[in-house]
């Protein structure tokens, strides 16, 4: 949701924008699907310099409440989680942990920490540091209360902390100073990927001793440390942590330039005050010509500074499967077939966003056999399917009227109008309605809704993160009210498969099964839409929208 608006929870594109840096600018992106990192041309890195990196005003830079992309950038610079994801190798790599293992039924995950790692204040990073951090996330007494405790829902004791019946996570054990054991409620072989999320970083005792100061001047264990305090609506500065356990950062520091609007950031970029920004509307072609297009879509180097790589996000319509009309799978399939996704991409994104032919983005799984049969444009087949239950009258109308709900702002109105036009071409009348975001969320819960616009950005780079939250029958993010025992059982079974190859194959089978039912209608896969200044020698901005500052270089 996972590539996000600067005030946007990954899970549901919180605050409702498709991506502020994308829909607000309505600029395009290239069709590259590769996530390989370009290799450095120079053997020796350039040391020194500060990067000026645009972000919106974060919700939090204390990891316990890290919930949107602006905050993520700062938290990842300041903290190391147990593991990280290497997009080039497509595997987890050690950060604070040097090794980890899973038991045979994927209910117990054990992490072995690197020795001698310290926080920026010199305190040792231990297993207790992680237990302390995770319990802060689940503690209902935290002010403000964490909005992202769902990351720890799989852990034993998390539910009890949430309802106040426990004060600690029973499933998180500091076996010794360097061994962390995590016991889950149900099997989840992908849990180590969850542990790469920035919210699950460790914290020192200072986080409990002075929680208010920790909110504005967090003490991390990452390659950079705070330089002063964060004041709302003002910039945030971090500097290289010289005693970092890993390879030291090349940059002297990062100045996070906090601006409310992406358009303002682009203006600051053109005036030489910012090194990284979303691209303003109508400027993508000009900037490609002037700055050059990144070869892989993610790595900015001199002359290849426009980033357009595919992101871990999907824009879709949730279909209310409880509705008396929408419970008919034939109708759902026909609606999907009637929508010209390419026209939307061409009209709003210069033909460079990709029509979504499945729910799982290609940056997560590009299996050529993963296409959903009914996620294509075929007006004739759509009409043929509808004719079975709603034959067309002489004027082409079928007596079928559907509501289409979306949140106002962010450019959604224009896109939803295109959807409505396509459905009207096959005889379906559409009644669009929009609300401000909070009212939209309330309205979306109503059983009277039939089609609702949503988006999803990956919290973790896994297939499970798109399938389980959106389609498991009791998931809070299952906005389609989709409930199929066979799918629930298959998702739970896939979660328990320890072997990575077998697990991926199992998720592919579940995805195909869901695609037959069409409880959601995928519309578009999103892409990056950013440019990096001539002052930057190298910056990698990954498919999840996280900048890799530790190995970034300035000229």
C-alpha cells in the first residue's frame, strides 16, 4: 500500500493516494521489470559528501510506529533489523543477525546476533534489545499507540498484549545475549522476511527511560546516527556512525529535506537544493533526455539518473462478494474483462505503468504462468458472459447498476471515470461516489458497496504478503469479503512449507485458484518516478521504495 505516498501506510495506500509522487504528478515510468542492481564502475567508493533527500513530514522516526515511506527512509538509515533483503541476489541477508534457522513446522525461528555490535550510545545490541523493541510495538500504553502492531500478530503473546491481559511477548525469548528465539501462533516460513521490516529494529534501554526524547532523537544501531533532534515540519539530519559494526557508510551524512508537497520538492530540485525528488507532471520525457534513464530502473549513476523501476504495489478494485449481484463469479469476470487497463496506463502514465494481469506484482514473482485468465481486455467475452444473466436490451443496457466507491483526491476520479466508461460500454450502469479518506474507509466497510478502489504496497517482498492479507477469510484487509475454505486451507498450508521453492510453487497455485474467482480486479502495477541530481555518483532505490544510503556516493 510497501513506492508509497510520503504519508502512506504500505498496507492500504493510507491517506488514499495511489502514490503522491506518482498520481500527484501523473508522470510515467519505464517497463523494466528487472530488479538487478547495476554494478559499480569504480573499484574504490567515493567517500564523503552529504545527500539532500526529499521526504514528506514523517508520522514517526521511532521504529515502533514506523508506518509510511518518509519515516522508513530515516529509520532504515538509523537502524539495522535482524535481516535485510538483497534485491540483486533475491534473498535475505544478515544485518544485526549473522545466522538464523527455522524448525521443521515453521513455528519457531531462532536468530543469532553478530557479536560486538553497539547502539550509537555505546550500549551493546543484544537479544533483549529486540524483545524490548517488539514489546513497545505491542504495548497499548505507548503514546501514541503503535499503528503497525499487525507485523507481530503471528507471534505468541501479541494478542494478549493488545487486549491488556499480558505485559510481555511470551513468544519472544532472549535465550542468551546473542540468541533470540521467536515462537509463532501458527506456522509461517516467511517470518524472517517480516523481521526485515524497519519497525522491528532493536532499541536501547534509553527508549524506555526517556520515550519522549526517543521519539525525536532515536538512538539506533545502523550506519547513520541522529544529528540533533527532529522537529515537526523541519528537516532531519543524520551523520555517519563511525563505530558501526558493518561496513561504514560512504556518505558523511544525509539531510532529509521535509516538504509537504512533491511539487515543491521538484521545484527545489530544479533550483539545486534537493538531490532526490519525484518528477513533476509532464516532465518525464524532458528529464529522461537531460539526465538519462537508469538501466535497471533502480540505480542512479551519472547520466542514468531517472528511476522508473517496477514497484511492489498494485492498484485494484475490491469486489464485495457478499452482494447479491457481485457474488456471481460470472459477473465479476465480465467486469474485469470489460476494463481497458492499457488505456488507463496510456492516458495517465504515458503508457509506462503496466496493466495488472494478476494481483502479485512482477517485481515479487514474474512467473509467466501466473496470469489471471480474466485480467485481460476482451469486450466481446465480457458481453457474452453478461448475456447469460443480464441480457442487453435494444439500447444496450442490461438493467444492471453498480456502485463504484473511491476516495477523493490523488487523481482517482479520472481513473475511476475511465473504469465507469468501460463498464457502460458493455451495458453496465455505474454510480460513482467519492469521499474524503477517513469517510471513504468507513463507507468501504458497508455491505452496500459493490466495487471499491484500493491499493496495496508490500510490507515484505513475499507472495504471502499479497495473498494472505487480501484473501484469507478473517483478514482485516480482505475488503472483498472473500471466504473460501479451500483457499484458506491452501494459504495456511503454503505458510508452513519451509522449503522456499516448494513454498513459492504452492503460493502460485493459490494465486491461480483465486484468479478464477476474481474477488478483486487488478488494474495497474506501479513504478518509480524519481530523478537524482548531478551531485550524486550512485544511489540505489529499491522496488520497495527504500533508498540505500549506506552504499550511496556523492561526486
